[in-house]
């Protein structure tokens, strides 16, 4: 198992990173108003919270 020198982590972590980045990208594309919070533990994405705001006219 080699190391990804840009982060110093095993290459085996790459699929999880790719999955997290894809989820973030998808959230950004779908979200019109709101926020995205990414939780990191020990340099790894472990949670993604997407909050959508919906406003209704009077």
C-alpha cells in the first residue's frame, strides 16, 4: 500500500475521500439557499450536514 504524498495518508483512503468530495459537490449543485457543514476527524471527512432554507412569500 503506497502513500498519497500530498496528504501523507495511505492510498486505500482515496475511495472514501472521492466519495466525500462527490457528496459535497452534489450538495453544492442541488442547494439554492442554505449551508453545508463538513465535519473532519483526524484529517478525514466523517460527516456532511446539508441545511436547505426555504422562504415563502406573503
